[in-house]
C-alpha cells in the first residue's frame, strides 16, 4: 500500500530535540507519502507528509472531521478516543451549510479590522506582563510569565469571562487535549464541569449582555434570522477558550525559542523590526512541534499520492511535515525571516482552516514587537537542545522557556 511493506510507525513520531523535526519526515515525503501509523489508541491510520497531499485532503469535503463515525480510528486509548473523537469535537456542526453558517456568525469577530483595533490592548497587556517579569529579576520562564497569561487574557476578554478562572481553563484544556495521561472518568468529569461553567456563563450573558463575542452571538441571527442554539453557544465558548489560549500560548514560547536558538535571527529582527510580520509567518511554517496534526475520515474509496485509500480510512495530515516540503518551499529546512510569499499550512486549509488565525497572528506579532523593544538582550538560559517538549498533548509546545536578559 505504501511502499514500506508492512512497517507501521508509532505516531506521533518522536524527534531528537524539542525544536527539531523527526528525521523520518524527509524519508516519508520522499518514499512513503501515505504511511501506516499506529496511534496512541493502538488503532491504525494513514499519515500524509507532502505539502500537496495535505493541502488537498484538508480542502476536500469528502475527508471529514467525523471521527465519531463507525470504524474511524480512535486517537487515544480511553473510551471516547480523545479530543478529536469526543463530544467536544462534535458539539458544533462539522460540515456543509450548518458549518458554514456557524463560521460566518462567529467569524465576524475575527476580522483583520477587529484584530487591528485590539492590537494596542494586546501590546499594553504584554508590557504589563513584562514589567512584572522584570521586577522579579533578570531571568524567567517566558512561557509561564508571558506566553500563557497573555492569550488567556485576550480570549477571556473577547468571551467576557474572568481571566481569574485561567487555572480552571488550563486544567480543562490539559485534560481534554491530552492523548495519554487521563482516564476516561477524569476526562468525562472535566467535560461536565466545563459545560456547566459555560452554560452558566451564557445564561448570565443572556440576562446581562456585555460587549463581548458570546453576548453578540446570543443576540445575533444568521441571514435567515436563525439564532445559535444553547448547545452551539456552549460548544463555541468551549472551543474558543481551548483553542484561543492553548495553541497561541504554546506558539509564543516556540516562536521565541526558535528566534533565540540562533542568535543571528534575533539580531536581524533588532536591526530591522519591519521583518516581524514575515518572521511570525516563518515561525509558524518552521514549527517542528505543532502537535498531533489534523485527522480526517473518508467514508468512500479515494486516491491520494497514487495510493488507494479504502472507505473507512482515518488519515492524519501533518501540516508541519508538509511545511518542510522542499517542493513547496525553497530552502525548506532553513528559517528565512523574510520569506514571502509563505503559503504555509499551520492554520490548515479549506473549509476548516483556523477561524482565529487573524487573532493568533495579531498576538504573535504584538508579543514579538514588544519583546524586541523591551528586552533586546533576551537570550535562552539553556542550550536549545536542553529545551523539553510538552508530551502527550494534541497541541505541541515547550514545557518551559528559560530566558535571561
């Protein structure tokens, strides 16, 4: 089927260092574009690593997010199969007109214009967090001091929930996104608590609306005059809280680590801050530790890279491996801070591309601008090879980012 005989790789594929890609990516792109992999659950799936294949599958409506379908691979070994198979993943419409209706209603809050208006507040919060960090000394864990609290504050502000609850959000996110650590009873309990919290928050917003996304969604209607159901509102709040802080919090740490791992990158940005926008895009492309990737389920026979996939196959799209494909990017294994154009797949592709990508870009650019201005002498406090990955999460990240200035 794959050109690799009966070899089945364990997935996710480990790498030698936190910022480095697995050596297997290049081999798979060249000789085994549709590879058989064994997931943490023990179920098998097909892994895609080439740019064109990943982009096409993510854009093809036949490959769905319906991992609850009969025969779809479970990602985790627990009963629900993990976050991609769970009720959190299916609380919102997954395809067709219903999905597009939901995206249009929620997407009004994530326009580039709104994000530009929000940027001064993001920069001001970054300044305050750096003030606190500097007041405590000349070194810190940048992830804990800046990378995590900033996006939590941003998404909490947008949803109208108190960021003082951030430890609860962190617990729920970790429990629901972890592929290996928690038993089903713990996952179920976290989901129940999270749903109850969000349902109560929506009820409070219905009684006393504010200037926030959920208040607007409660009152808003689509083009046909229909409102989102309570279940859709709860699912939206949950999804945005998890995605809006976990992915960006981890990306802030990884981006800064990549730029400091080779000091010439940081120095280039200090010399030319106009490169911040393209540097952020390149960090997103170059990220070798983005997490699990995007699983898709195909309910009919299909062909990918001249390989026949039978109906019922679960496919895992590795956007990070695709982003290192030399057929799509010149110097794909080099970090080029001025790279343009940069059609990376970090935010996916097609109808399910990341809804909050304008927000993520705004946060990453704002953080980088403020760090360059405030802490030009910033450097890693450990060797790059001594950085540690977060293990077991569907979202990739570093456990901590020790820095000094």
